[in-house]
């Protein structure tokens, strides 16, 4: 592998590490490790439980991406693990140690896992029963209590660590994604203006359509990140005192309008693809002002807060000017469709800028 390629890959990896979502994910890895170690120390060193291994196991399963999910799924996890412990105890009492008891324990555990209250973490019923039965379980009630206590320590440790050690509350990922969509959509519009000015073929126009599909994928990711940001604020003690707790509803409003903007950009590309008309053949009274406006709209959508001047009046002025002139009749459907789509984009950008300006 050549050095420039290695350096490029290294820069890409470093850039990836700077992303907010990666920071949050790495923090959760550290917290899961802390919870596992603390649970083991509590169960093994302090309480000297014979079944101490259950505590770090359950703690590891309890540290989820948000406090809400840790509590919700942690509760399901502890219920499922409790059921698994009880199931292993009952099966061992009935059949003793052997393949038959293992099979019955897994079968019943997987059936219990289908219960709606346990659906997210229900498999822990079967895995816990399997783990204990393959260890050669015991019928001693004292060990049953020991296992249940270790399980409780694990889930409580996981929840407490996730709640107290920088509870996950980071909307920067969603904001970063929205900014990426802004910049990518704006860059596409400017690219369209530049390539139309220089001359573009059918393949180039199809590349614009493919780019809009790529931006659609970014929109889907932004929607997921906004949902995560919204969930991260539930039951989170940092919500009211953290600067990173942004207005997810406002982000959702912006995302809806950006999605419409992508659709309009695709409409412009589709119109050009179906028309099979090169820009150099357009009437200069339409061509020059339209390409200038397309570039300006791209600039504005890249940073709607910086470019506060609306272009709607200029587009309306172009429409009024062209409607009073004797342009070739066959061009009007094309010109009118392009102007209409561009005006829709400007309206969307104005709405986005207004939403972002809200206190």
C-alpha cells in the first residue's frame, strides 16, 4: 500500500474519531467496563458470593445507549435473569444434571423469552438457565438466593454507573448530521449550476440523481439520531443543566424541510434528464440568471444562518421578466418547471433559516 493512501486512510480514521456519535459510543464502552468491574468487586470481594460471576455478566448487559433504555431494558434483563435462575433451579430439582435438563431449560427459556414484557431481553432467560445448568447446578436454596442477589447487584450497578458517570446526553451527533445534509445538498446545487454552465451529458445528470439518493440516506440517519437524542433526554439528570440538550423538535422540523429540499433537487435533475436539452442551447435570458440563482441557492442552503437574504424576490422577478418576453415556445415547459422547483427550494431554505433563528 502506498504512503499517500495510508495517510489518507489515517486521516479518515482520525476524522471518524472526532464524530460526536463515536465519542458517545466510546464513552459507553468505558462505562460498561467500569460497571462490570464494580459489580464483580461488590459481589466477589465485598460480599463473597459463591455465584459472583452473575453480577458482572448482568452489569455488562445493563449499560445501554441511554439512561431510559438502561432502566427499561435493565428491568427486563433482571426479570429475565431472575426467571433463568429460577428455571435452572426448578429443572435441576426435577431432572438433575444432564443433557435432558439442559434441553428442557433452553426450551422453556426460549418460550418465556417470547412474552411481550421480556421481548427485548427475553433471551437472557434461556442463556442464564443454560449457563447455570451446564455448570452442574445445585438444589441448595442458599445458592438460589446467592444467584438472585448477584443478579440484582449486576443490574443495579449497570443502571447506577450509566446514570451517574456522564449519563449519555449528546445531541451533537444529530446536529452534525443535519449540518452534513445542509452542506451536501448545497454542494449538489452548486455543482449542478457549475456543470450546466460548462456543459453536462446524460451521465452527469444521472450522477446528480444518484447524489440525491445518497443524501436521502443521510436524512434517514439524521432521523435515527434525532430519535436517539430525544430518548437520551428521558429520565436524564443532565437534561436541564447541559448545553448539549438541544431542541429535538426543532431539529425534526428542519429535517422535514431538508427532506423536501432533496426531493426538489431531484425534481430539477429529473427534469433535465428527461428534457435531453443541453444548457448551452437555452435562451441566454433564462440561462444566465437561472444558473446564477441556482449557485446562490446552493450557497445559502449550505449555511442558512449565514446567508439571511432571501432569493425568492429574485426568482419572482426572473419569472415576471421572462413571461413578458417572446421566448421559444418549446422551452417554456422546461424553464417553468425548473423555476418552480428552484422556488420551492428557496421557500424551504427560508423556512429552515426561520426555524434555526427561533430562540
